[in-house]
């Protein structure tokens, strides 16, 4: 039997953390949560997750970007899903579907908030499979 | 810089050219409306020509001869429906009787200029007209901005109300699907969080009702002699449980009695909001100090805490609606983001103000100054 995949989940919205964590655990993932960029950086200093789900806008507007950048520097092979309410709040569309976009955005997938869990689960599965 | 289009309607060529000469290169400073004004002068020699010009492109200022060959200036005013336009009309006449003036004003003229006049008299009249015109424009612009602010408020409000509902719906779905298994205990945290979000939403709605009541003036304000000390004590009492739980002490210093003519409900809101914040944003085992002072008809309320404080940048935006300071320290503190904007609105009603001095990790001090109201109850505007 495989050991459970470790997912780092970072968001300053506690309700989002609790809900996604509960649902991921039900799918047998091992979930570590952090409520902000600083907490997450501490965790990353000691732990290498198999995948990370980050919120784009935390206390600093670009906290998610900075975190994604550091994470990719340290662990280039860890896929990142960046969740964001930017599109619904500002109308600015983000995407990470081309190589050029991925080269500066440092995320493998962008998901708009509110996140549909089925879609999130599908992306997680796909990214972990691609990696394997 | 405003360029006001000015139409001169007179059958005398000399008069038209004279006015054009006086105004076309003339720039005036209007200190009252903080504007510089210039004029673009156009001319019409008959009523018919004037009506056509006005209907195609309405000028800002109309200098209208009272007696034109085919119709009087008054008839012309009637034809163009001046009342509904922003155009300012100055009537020019050689027969400056009081009756004529009154009639012209009734038909929508703004001012009167008697022939013959000096360029300075003309400029004076035009200046008055320009001032009136620009003031009206500024007021309209301000109203549009107010409208815009309202719209923004509603859109943010919608977002703020939707977010707790989304969270609660998410928890209910998880429970409904038994995602964490069959044991109710596994869902305790979600139930707690749902209750927190519901309470936050209730508080926001209560604050919102306070705010709309204050702003709309629908509630009849009852101005009576209020004992500010007693109101402060009640505010302390309502926060006592929350304060004791975190070992926070609350002290009241007052040169008793501090009384003022006010609506008791409004003073309660001010003190409740400030004391609640001082406890919420305090550290464990911290202190809250409330000082009340009275100088003639001015009441000064000071509430200071030993809490997390904030940067100057954060203080600057604190009194705006729905602004909540978002950082590591405030992450677990709930609030509607309306409390302090309400305090500010109330302070304004009492011809007063509110300000804050703060230092991160040392604490914040809020100063509110309120002037006693007149003793007669004020009706809503």
C-alpha cells in the first residue's frame, strides 16, 4: 500500500482550510495546513510536501506568489495549485496554461475561488500522476 | 479652468461687439468655488437666431436683451424652457423698472443689467452668474460621487454578507455528505465555526442598521440629558465577561458627573464600539482605560488599550467603511469593519471628531470629542 500523499494547504481563510482539509482527509491525503505565508515558510523549512495548494491573496496581496516562488526554488518538482478570488474581485484573469505564463507565475494550475472541490480533487490527482 | 460659452442676444451690433470685447479675453478667478473662468462669446442679433443657437447647443450664460424686434426677452425665455436647464440668464434692458426685473426673474432670469452699463458692471454680473453656475456643477458632481460611494458600499456589503453564508453552506454540505464519518463529534469544529460566522453576520447586520439609522435620520433622535459615565459603565459591564476571560482589566476615570445633551442611543453606540475594540484588540492580561472629561459643552471620551496597535498607514484607513486591518495579529479577531465608521459618523453629528494614536504592540488610544446638542429634539432632515 502507498503511503499517503502529503499536501500543504495555505490560506488565511480558516473556513476554507477546515473544509478543504476535511474533504482531502476523507480522500486519504495527509494534510498540513498553514494560515499564512510565514507559517507556511516554517513548515517548508522542515517538510517537503508532495503538492501545495496556496491562496494568492493573503495578508500581503501577493503572499501566494511569493510563497510559490520560494517553494519552487526549494522544491522545483512540487506541483502548486494557486487559488484566487482575484478574478471575481477585480476582474483580472489569471491563467497558467502556457509555458511562458508558468515561467513567471510559478504555479502549475490556477483555480478561481470559490473553488469547487471536485475540480480541485481532479487537478490534485492529475498533478500527482504527472509527477509519478 | 472653465471656459463658459456665453451667448449675447441683442439687435444692436455695438452692444454685441462691446460685450464680446469686454469678455472674450477676460479671465477671472473665483475664489469661492476655487476656479478660473474664461469666456467664449457667441452672438445672435435676433430672437429667432438666438432660439436656434440655444436649442442646438445650449450656452452656459445667456446675455439677453429685454427688447428684441420680433419678441421680448421674456417671451424668448418662455420658449426655451429655462427652468429645466443649467443655463444662467442675465437680462439686459434700458427700461430698468422693478416690475420688469421681477417678471424676468420669475421667468427664470438670474440677474438684471441696466443699460447703459460699464464693462465693470458687466463683469460683476457675469462673475456672479459664473459662480452660481460652477457651484451648481460642483454640487451635482458631489452628488454623483455620493451615489458612486453608495453603490460601492452596497457591492462590498454584498460580498461581506455572502462570505459567511458560503462558509456555512460549505460546512453543512460536508456534514450532509458525512465527509468526516458518522460521528457527530468529528464535526464539532465545523459547528463552532458556523456559529462564529453566524454571530459575525448578525453583528454586521446590527451595525449596518445602526449606520443606516444614523445616516437616513429616519429614527427620531431624542435629545435628553445623558449621563455619559453611566453609559460608559454599562458598556464596560457588557464587555466584562469577555475581558475577564482574558484577564483584561477595564478602568474608568471620570470627573463625575459628565453629562451632555444627546441621544442616549448614539452615545451608547460610541462607547460600546470603542470599549469592545479595546478588549478585542488587546493582549491577554492587558488594560483598558476610559477617560471622560467635560469642558463647557464639549465632552471628551478617551479609550486606550495595551493591545496590538497598528502602523500609521493602518491608522489612516481605519475609519472607512468595511476596512479591517488584516495581518497576522488580527487574523483570529472577528469584526464587521463598520464599528469605527459608525463612531466617526456619530462624532460628526455632534460637531466633533475622532482620532487615533497608535503604536504597534504597545496599544492604541482613541479620542472622541462631542459637543452637547441643543435641548430641542431635532427632526430628521
